C-alpha cells in the first residue's frame, strides 16, 4: 500500500518587525495543530518585499520563537532565495494564457474600485504587472477548520489579481502558493486577516495543478481600541524574557481551558499539546477590511 502523505504545517512570518502577540498566536496555533497530529512544522521567512523589511527582523523572529519553545523542523527557508520557482510558475501560467501582462495603473483602475476585469490602460508602460485571469462568475468555496464554510466571488470581490508587481516584486499570493506546494505543506494555519486571501490561493493552486492544503484561520488579537494588531503598526513586540505569562495569555485567546501551573516553557507546551482542543478555538471573521495584500472581502457562509 502506498504510504499516506506526511502531514506538514508551517509558520511563515514576513520580517517587517519583531513578532508581536498576534503573530506569536499564529505561530503557537499552527505549532499546536501540527505537533498534536504528529506532523512536521516548518519555518519560512517571507522576505520578498524589501521596502517593508526591517534589518535584523528575521533573526529576531527566530530568536523569539526559540525563546517560546516553538522549535521547527528542517532548515529555515527564505523566499528571497526561491525566485526561480516563482519564475517557473509564472511562465507556466503565461504560456497557458492563464496570466497576462497588464499596463493599467492604479489611477486607471480607480473608477472600478481598484478591481481589474479588463485592461483599461491609457498607455503602455515599460514595467507592466502580471495578473491572473479570473473567470466571470468565479466562486471559490472552502471549509475552514475554525471558521466553517467560506465563499468568495473572486471576480467581483478581487478581480484579476497581481502575481508580479510592476516594480518587479513577486506578489505574496503567488509566492505562498508555490512555496506551500514545494514544501509539501498540508495544513495552513494562520491569522484570520488572511482568510480573504485563501480563495485567491485556491484558484492559483488549481491553475497550477497543485494540491490545496487544509486551512484553519485563527482569531485575531485586537488592541485596546478594537483595532487589529498589525505587524507594521506600533504593536508591541512580545517579551521573550517572560514567555510563560505570554503563553498563558495566548492559550486563553485560543479558547482553551486553563492549564495547571508549570515551571518551564517546555512543560507548558507538553501540557498544552495534551489538552489542546481545536473545536474550542473561537471563529473570528472580519466581514470586510482592507487586507494588506489587497482590498477585498470574504463572506462567511
Ligand atoms: N507572511 C504572511 C504574513 O506574515 C503570512 C503568510 C501565510 O501564513 O500564508 O502575514
């Protein structure tokens, strides 16, 4: 009998600053789900957007994860070293007419709310972007292990989306899909701020004939004013010198029953692995918000 495919999770931070509680929650949640299933847990630094990166941030993030006992398998991957894979995937889509060169500017698209359905460029540009063609009526539906059934009309809510930007940088959507497949990721567990990116990623997986992993989108942490903690805002970095207090807080955010007192991070995580119940994690969905990766919406069915 052929061997069942290995389960594999991952944490994929962008090195735009130190890890704050929201990103650590995503790390802890994906670690728990992977480890409880006996799966591997990989680490990938998503450093494909140099203008948004902070020198030393990736090293700081690795040190923070280690201080919190969230140890990964295998070598750390860096997206900045994987450009050849993105180029191949883009070539594949272009050759099959699934992607196209677009000369539209933001201004050209402003009348359609930034949503691209057909090229309305007033002139050709030297630096066109490349977009994925999204068919009319394109509806993507998937089951999220925490948020339930999610549906999105990608043509109406997002439109033809960018795969390579006009400044030559790779879009998050393309890089994440190519890497998740190349690394054999079967469990994508991340913050609910990325829920509205998932339909685009599923569409890309289909266009590239890649498998779609299972998804679980974790609740977002809000600051005192009810705003989402964002990596690029002034959200405070987590205090790696007092990891137990932070882990206890994050554990509660995951809706889990309190653990008995522990003296070390390792003991806490062992107990957490024995007690974690996915069904207790609260679903958190932002009905509409400006995502960092595009402005669109995902509708919880
Ligand atoms: N690099 C993305 C971020 O930090 C996360 C990507 C993902 O988990 O799919 O927002």
